[in-house]
C-alpha cells in the first residue's frame, strides 16, 4: 500500500517552539515491551511545498506496521535515505542517515531510557512518572546537559503541557497542547522523520493522535511572561480516520494543506 501526504506543519511549528534534538550507542534489553512504531502497514509518500521553488517529498517504506526506510528529496539538497532497524521483540533499535546514527536504549521492563549515537545527534535521557509515562526529557551535548523538558498529562494519559528549562535549570517556556482522536501517521519515525518530535520532544511526537492547538508562553529570567502565541490545526479526515486536509492558523497567517492517500 502506498500513501501520499502533503504536509507543511513544520512551517507553523518552527515559529511556535524550540527544537529538541536526538541521540548515541546501542544496548538492547532481553525482553522489552514491544513499542508502537507506525500505524501504517503499507508504504507512504508525503509532500510539502515550502515557497514556489522549494519542495520536499519523502517515501516511507513500511511492512507489518514497522518503517524500514524513508527516502527524502528536496529541491535544494541532495536526496538522502533514513534506514530503520528493530530488535527481535519489535522495538526500534536504531535509525541511520548520511553520517548520523541514532540508537535506542531500553530498561529491563521495556521503557525507553535513552537515545544516543554519532553524527548530527544529541543524547536524550528519559525519566518516568508513577504511571509509566515519560515525565522528563534531558538533552545533552557530550556529557553536558543543555536543556530539560518536563511533561504533564491529563487523566487520559495525553501529554498536554511541556515546560522547558535551560542548562542551569532556569524555566523559560511552557507549551500547552490539545489533540484530535485520529491516527498520527508520523509516530515512530525519529527526529528526522517526525517534525513534531523534533519540535516538542518524544512524548508529544509519538502520541497516537494529532495536535490541534499549540499555546506557547515565553518567560524571562524572573519568571515574567514576555510573549504568548497560539496556533491551531483544523483537520479533515477520510472514513478510516486518516488526515486528508488541515488548515494551520498562526499569528503570521493561515496555511492550507492537503493529504492524499493511494493504498493498494
């Protein structure tokens, strides 16, 4: 099966948040709990147009719900390939692209505890709350922490708030989220295949549903609000619950996107 998506969410999100990066070496537990990788059991194409002279197209090859590779083509860059590898229990072991390798580390009970690697990747470490949900994500360059992010969840287990702190622990930003109840097709694609994960961290990018609104509040060193910005995403869906169109409303204006699917 092959799907075609047109997405431009990165244009909106790049103006709404800070980037988080990823990851370094591979240690695999004996029997971690299988991770939910990608909801599609078929291949997928997605396309975005960034201005009249710059476009991006990605072909995601998948089988049995696991993504095996993504080939990305940009009008202004050389094409590159992201290759995914899995552990015997189905959890994601690593992905590779160009000179970058991101490796996933799990605890004995199957929780993702770190992502690390070589190349254009930063180490991520994760902590969990009593409900087994990721409560904190820390970002490192070598052994030095550069950022930490705390996540809050509602009673349904949805990650509804992100709070960001700098290298010395000073709080500088909060972001609140709302979601639809439909399939998020980009979970499990890693930082380079999932713009939401890159912008907002692992729990947000790999949540099962799509973000419908983002409220970002910035603070100064004294904890006083310096700015607040809101973006909304209004989706249309097909009969299977997959997005077919979205209107992204930001402070800078609206973006209209279209998603088309072609499944055999």
